[in-house]
């Protein structure tokens, strides 16, 4: 036997040791998933996989984080209303949840509940299932068609006269819970268009800081391993300052997935050309068409 294949045991080749080690690793992960299921039987297999992966294989940490998610879901979500479209479902439950579990006296919460339950918030989120073709490799003309999810977000439509930014952040978290199948590990690319719009509330970017912080915190805590990429455009200088302020609240893996595309962010400004490096032309046209359809005079 050559020195390169020696393992310290003349009767066992190195390859056999490696196979045994890999097999043990697989069984250990399966055991951990089984133990998580015993601790949290209401969770799905895919949720257990996502949360365990997010916690780098730490079973106890995964159980704690998944338990918090399931408690949050029980508190704010309602499967009896699952037939509603995602935005109606999300905003209705976010408004009700805020009114029910918000601070203040019970009389104050009751009064707030009556006012908020009749409220309709401007839609800031739109989901797309977009098909795109990619080459199998650099040396072949063959291509593979895949379908990916994209979530378009218009923060300039947030109207703080109707509801606090925390309500919109909660609505986004509920929206994702409704739109993404719990029995899947599918991911979504979040496309945040920060341009102002005609007839929109157009709150100042500095006022969005609390919303961004709340949103990032909720997504990291409640929907780990769901974010494929986060594209923010067009980014003025102030937005770069905001991003630096939010970065400490984001995990290292999340930070790696954020792409900033610079450019002017006025009502009539066009999409930055560099966005074409991240999204295909057909999808960009869809996003632009949706944005303009939301304008009002």
C-alpha cells in the first residue's frame, strides 16, 4: 500500500474511512432533524431543514429559532383566510395584529382596532414567477429554462398617515409566509425600487430607516434561507448612508446577497442601465409596467 493511502490501519484503505465518515455525517443530520420534529411537531420537514441550515447545524439554536417562528405564525397568521390574495391577507392580519397586540390600555387598543380594521393600505408588494433561460455551460449553445420568484417592493408607496412603518414591515413578513409554500425551500429575489411615484406618499428616505431595520430583522428571524438576492435601486447617496446603518442588523450571509445599483431616484427617472447586469430585459419591462400602473394623478 502506498504511503498516500495509509490510514494508520494496514487493513483499512483511506477511501473506506472517508465513506464511513460521510455516512456518519448524513445519519447525524437526519437524527437532528428527527429530534427537531419531536420538539416541534407542527413544523414542516422543509422548515426544519432551513432553520437547521441557517443555524449551521446547531440543533438547539435551530429549535429555538423555529419555535419563535411558529409562535409568531400562530399569533399573526390565519390559515382560514389563506384564500385571500397575499396583499389583502398580509395587511388585514398585520393591522389586526398590531391593534390587538400593540401597546397601550385595552380601551385604547379597542378604539385603534375599530379604526384600523376598516383601513386599506396602498399595495407595496408584487410577486412574479419569471421564466428565464441560462446556458448549461460556457462551451454549449444549449440552455436551461428555470422559473424564479421575484418580489417587487415600492417603499415610496408607504403612507405613514395610514399606518406606522412597523405595520408595513409586519405585512411584508406575513406576505412572504402566505406567498411561499411552507413545504418547500424555494427562495425569492427581493427587488426594492426606491424611486418616488406620481400620487404616492413619497416619504423621505431617512424616514424609512425604522422600516428597513424592522423588515431586515423580521426576515432574518422568520424566513431564514428564503432570500436568493436583494437588489436595491436606484441608490442615491443618502440610501448608501441608510444601508450602512442597517448593515449591523443583517447576518453576514444576508449582506453578501444585497446588491446596490446607483442612480437618480426621481418620479420620472429611468431604470439604471446597470440593472440589466442583474435582471433580464423582459423582467425589467414587467417591473416598469407595474410601477407605472400604480401611478395616480
